[in-house]
C-alpha cells in the first residue's frame, strides 16, 4: 500500500521543448527564475525529455508564466 499526500497552494507549469535543446532551455528558464526570485518546489522531466514540469507557489504562477513567455516568445 502506497501513501499519498497533497499540498494546496501550488501550480504546475509545463514546458514543452525540443529534446535536443532541453539543457539550453533549462539554462534560460533558471536564469529567468533566478532574476524573478521564484523558488521551484519540484521539477520533473518526462521520459521523452520534451516535457519539463515545474511546481511553484500559486502566488508566483502568473508572474512566472509571463516572465517565461517574455523570455521565449517576445
């Protein structure tokens, strides 16, 4: 029997990226997170390496999403 638990107040941000560039993309992501003072509670990369999930506090989610969008698309 496995134990499970959950915590409220967190959001998951999923980054879908090119497998061949995942290290380069993560470097840019961490630069943005450091600049914006966002602490990651957990990070997970799927087996295909094209999906990277970040768990952050809810109160930082919108700001973080906008900062990452600006970094990659503007």
